[in-house]
């Protein structure tokens, strides 16, 4: 897992939670319903397909 700043981490998890709430497939098996908690779990397992480009 890459070292993200707290702002990058918040943006990645928030964007993924929005995707999940709009019907995107969940990338981890879970019993959770809340999109934010699912996104957090995906982030912790390094499964979120979002990259960060720094200049």
C-alpha cells in the first residue's frame, strides 16, 4: 500500500463510497450495508482501483 496523505485517503474513500452508493460492484465480500464502511474495508485491503497522480 502506498503512503497517502490524509486528504488523499479521504478523497479516495469518499469517491469509492459514492461509486458503491451509485451501484458499482463491491470488490470485497462483506455483510456491511453502508457504502462508506464498505469503501473503508476495500481501502484497508488495498482493493480500490483508484490511483493518485502527484506533480
